C-alpha cells in the first residue's frame, strides 16, 4: 500500500513534517523488531501527545490504513513488524514520567518511557518497579504493557500485568478511554485495563499507564549452584519452593548454554556440569541471609557446588554467565529463534527432556535457559536462515516445541507475546471458544481491522 | 555441540546483528532524537541493505551515515561483540567513493589536503598559542620527546590554555621535549572518519619520518584522536615505526609516580572526569587521568552515572561537528547534565575536542559548571 500525498500531508500537519518519515532509509530501519522478521511500513510517524495519536488514528480509520504501534522495537514475536505496510506509530517521543507518588505508591508514565529509566527514578526515591525484562534498558513501558513483559524477578514479584492499575488508551475510532484507578482495590465494573495487557496493539494504542510501586528491598543475596545432573537441578527448584522460600529469581542454564558461555568468556565453568541454577533472595538483611543459607544447603544436598555473594560487585560476577548467554549464542550461528514456552513447575524436568529429544530429532541445536522457578523457559534454536533446508527444520522444530509445551499443560508464551511468529499455533494452545471470544472482542473494538492487523488472532 | 566461528568474522559482519536493540540505550544520537534511523541498529540495517543492493548509495544515506559520533558505545553494549563503528566506517568509505561526502566534510578534507590542518588556515597559526612564551628553543629541535599538539589545541584560541599548561607541566617535570610548531600536520584521523583511510598513508609516513628525524623516542599527544591515529593506525602503515606513543595523562602519571612532578595543596574542589571516546573505549586509557586528579591534594573526584567504558559521548567525535552541529549541541547538553547531577563544580576532560564541546554546552545552557582540561587542573597544583 502506498500512502497518497494528501494522507502524508495530513500526517505532517498533525505531528510536524520533521516527525513523519518516508525516506527509503527510514522504511528499512522500521522494518524489524528484535527477531529476524521484516516488513516495511509506508510511513513512520512519531507523535508527541495524545491528541496527535488520536488524529493519526482517525485519519487511518477514515482511509483504512493499517497502524502498527511501537516503541523501541525490542519485541521478540514479530508484533511490531509492519507486514502489511501502513503507518508505524512510534511512541518514543512520549517519554515523560508524569508523576511518582510515594504516598499512593504509584508512578504515572507516558507509553514511551524506557523501563530502566523509570526503575532508576523510582529507586532513587526508595521505591521499586519489579518487572525486569532483559531488554529493560531498551524497551518501553507501552510495549511492556502491550506484551505483558516479565523477567527473572517475576518469580517473586509477578509480571507487568500485576503492576498496571490504570491505563489511558486511544481506541480504533480515535476516542480516548481511561480505565482503572490509582486505588489499591477496584471492583467497579469490568477490568478493562487487563483487556489491553497482552493485546499487542491490536485493540488500542496505550498512551499512559499508572503503575503500582513497592518499597525497595533493603538487601539482596545471590547463590550460584553448579549441578552435575540436570535432574538434580530440577528437583532443587521444587525443593526450594516447597521449603517456603520465595526467591526473587531462580534461573536455569543447561549444559549447552554453559558450553556456549564458556566458549565465549572462558569463565572456568565446569564443562561436565549439566545445569547451573542462579538463585537470588531479597528483603530484610537477616531474613535474606537465612534464606540464602537454606537455598545453599538444599542445593548442596542435591549434589551441587555453591557460591554465594552479597556485595553488588560479587553478585554481578555470579550473574556474568547468565547475562552472557544471549551474546554467546550470536557468536555461534547467524540466526537464533528464542521461544518463550511456559509449563507448570512440576513439568520442567519433562519439558527439558522433551527439548533435548526435539533437538536431536530435527538436528537443530537448542540452548535451554530461562526462569525455572516459574516454568518459563527460553529454548533458543540456532541456525542459518539463508539455508532453506535448515530453516524448514527449524520451523518443524518450533511446532514440536509448542506441541510438547501444550501437552504438558503449558502454553506458547510466558512473557514475549504472540505477534506473528506464534499466531499459527494459537489454535493449538487456546480453547476454540476462547479464541472465538478474542476475535469477537477484536471485531467489536476494531471493526475495520486497522490496529496492528495480522497479529495475535486476526489472519 | 555447535561449531564455534571465528570471532573476527562476527565483529565486522552487519548480518550478525541479532537486532536485540541493546545499542539503542547507549547511543547519544538515538537518545537525543528517538529515531531508529539515527541508531546503531538502524545504521547496521542500512549497511546490510547497501551490501545486498536493496539500497543505492545516495545523498540521504550519506547524510545519515555522517550523523554519528563514532563513539563506539554501541560496540561496548553489543552482546554479539559487533564492532559497529568499523562497519559504519566501511559504509562511509563506500559512500565517499561515490563522491557522496557531505559538503562540510569535503571542505574539511580539502583543508587537510591543502593546508595540513582542519581549519584550512595558514600553518603559522599553529604558533599563536606560544608566541612570546619562550618556546623558541623547543621548536623542531632534537629531543627525547615530541609533544604533538594537535589541530584543536593549536588553532582554537579559547583552548590555548591546554597546550600552554601542558608545556608548563612538562617543563616542571624537567622533560627533554620539542614541538613541531608550524610544521606539525593534521594527523589525518578526520580523513579516516570521513571514510578515506587511504588518504592517511602519506601523512603517516611523513609525520613518522619527521618525528624520528628529531631523534625522539616518545611521542606525546593531548588529543585522544591524534593518540589513536599514532598509536593504532600509523604502526600499520609504517611497520618499522619506533616510537612509544603516550597520551599526556600517561606521561604525567609517570612523572608523579617517579617524583619528578610535585603537586601542592589547592583550594578544595569537587570535580568529575569525562572519558573521551578515543582515549577511553578506543584505547582503554581510563585510569591515568583519574590517578592524576586524585593525586592533587584538595581535589575530590566523583564519577558520572555513565563512566569509563560506558561513558556517554559529548557528541564531538566522528566529524559530527562538521556534519550535524545541532545534534552535537543536544548530545553535549545531555552529557553536561550528567556532570551536573554529580554535584561537582567542574568537569575535567582529557581531550581538547570534548573540552570545546562541553564548554559550548555550558555556555548555551547557562550551566554553572567549569569545563577544564586535565593539564589546566594539574597546573593549579604546580607553582609558577
């Protein structure tokens, strides 16, 4: 679809000519997210205010032009890739932290605020916004809400959804809707704000969010446990959680992840180990110390060697291997596809075993790491997409991973969203009535299908 | 187990970008403009599109390619270890070979080619900073050390204090040194940044011959870009070059450690230090300037939020001041703000260009923050 000059001129009138991008270079740069998917928009528009967003949506509605809302483009599901062209509405200029209120313990922010920036600001006031997607320095709150972002800390603290108290959203017809309140409780009517969480821009454009804050934990300690056998690591996860300890994070690296990192950084990780668990506890100092001691004991009882740390620098050292996984993978093969399956906790050992079988069956290397404590695993397939035969195997491998996850009582995505990459598998994971209900909601809120078409549920 | 590829291949291949976006967070131009096209990930997308023919070399691409300070913060943030700055220099080189250099940079290039300095002035201007300053016996003389003053220090009157104080400190340390005066040439690094590394070879050969003919064993620079050229680029062009290359901070740290330069108490002051991209990330010289600052009795050093390998660029690098002056102003204001947040009353630089850029930001923003070079700060502790 090519936009007419009159449409482009209207867009320029709305946001100013400087903020309407149409050059071929710009289209190339707004053609991707954090995956290998690509599709060019017809124009990129960067509004600075809610009335500007409304005017853009009204124009698109009138002309039947697709709108692809986006922030910094760090998504991992192809949700912001403009496969059908249209206007990429980029919210990065709407980046004001409007208010941080230590009494109500809320933050009110525009959608384009970078998550890490918000965290720094609230932490300077002794407050805490826990969701910590690994992209936190290069993703925005709007995107976090649209994809219900998570992160390692979500084991103890929950995901983005658990912190959204109210949102302001521009609907497909250009009206603005405010839902939710800044009150601790709210039983007044449907919980409409939750409808927009995980909606990935298909139901409206989130422009402002009121977020719940917590007091900043005073103390954090970390344990790194190396297990000769993966099954022992899995049992330890269960043992820790059953011991009444609720760690902040309980991260798993499998043997392939360990070898990739060791190959890259030479940290001296034992190459005969099958798993590493990285466990962190936070809270009051005395309680944290006793919890981490219990964690260390449980790990040792399951055959692990354990290191613990409390100073920031020492904790960073323990995190080094976990944080380096992503980079170490990019050094192995040109492309990677990181899945985001989530299974009930009891099924983690079975899921890991299935992933190893699937890797062998399709001859695709799969590196397994993720948030073992909440059953959210990131099997990363490594491949070269330029090889069609290899790519075909990767696609079969992906389907097999989703089938296994669903069979074990899990689902497709824990924290990345559906986008386009997981959309073909939705009927596998969703009750047909639920899927139909989602389509009814989409039809009701966006009858012309202009909001991020082709994502999540629509074909 | 999956095969391991050569790390080198990974570092300079734009197709190895996984598009995670980690570079966006640290990029000074992206943080100012919020536009993907002005980010490292976007520049890599342009390099890929150019490499497979989806994008023809054109004036707008060139404009974008030169709107980058080449600060290399993206290299540091890239989980895949990509050397984004090298890839961008390759892109600039392609564009320059299509005669697409922006006009301001063409002017810079001919100034260096014709007059051997970045302003295209007569070379005698290089002597203005030391006129009447008793340097007569230290111009182009046989000496242990050649102090390579650099275009920015020698040609901008507002920065004369930098070479003047550097010379005073070297004299106070009893060092045997000379300068090249009006015969000093631009090091050629701006040509590298233009994407014309080929044009540097003659300059390098000439300068190395000139300096070695003076019997020098050591070459010292105030400018981190000259330092990078001498230390990392020239030895590839002149493999038998036999000069130890030092930044003035490395030279002066030795003088203090070995007791030749004595520092006296100064009135108490809190300062912060701004890492230059060419001295820091590109050359890994992080500690000598800090050691010098902390050696001055009365001076307290506090760090900015982004320091050392994570330092935020002042915007003055990569020839961006010629190609996109407005963008430099906005980038430098952001960096100055980080200095203000530390509570320091002065920001100390170890680069004449950073000093100029941040001074400009302080003046435009009416910010009460002194910007001074390391040599100017040290000179306060060395009596006349």
